C-alpha cells in the first residue's frame, strides 16, 4: 500500500520530496486497525503544486489523489505538505 500511495502522489503532484511511512503498528487495537497493517500512514511531501495554497487546499490535493485508497483500505492519513523553500 505504501508503494501504491507513493506512485499515486508521484503521478498527481510530481513531488521533489516524498516519504510515505506506514504507522499502522502504532495503532494496533485502535479503530480502523487490521491484522497485517497498512491502515495508518504518514505522508511527507514537497511539491511546487502546493505553492500559494493553504494547508487545507494542500490536504485536499493529497486526499484527492488518494481517494480510492482512503475509501477502500487506508483508515488514517497524516499529511505534512510543503512547497519548495518552506521550512
């Protein structure tokens, strides 16, 4: 699933930096967790597509690119989205 997420974000947003982290093990026993993991992810992404956009707009771009994954199997997605040059 992490590779699928990365591929979708690369196609949609052409990131300069992308890190997809499976944090499912930290949520064992909590809502949405399933045996085998791949339910909770953190995405760190830097893309020129985010320049001039608010945090909400950036999250909408990421969520839009991953709509199918979020509807089917990803329970939670933490997003850190920045434009190039932002701290």
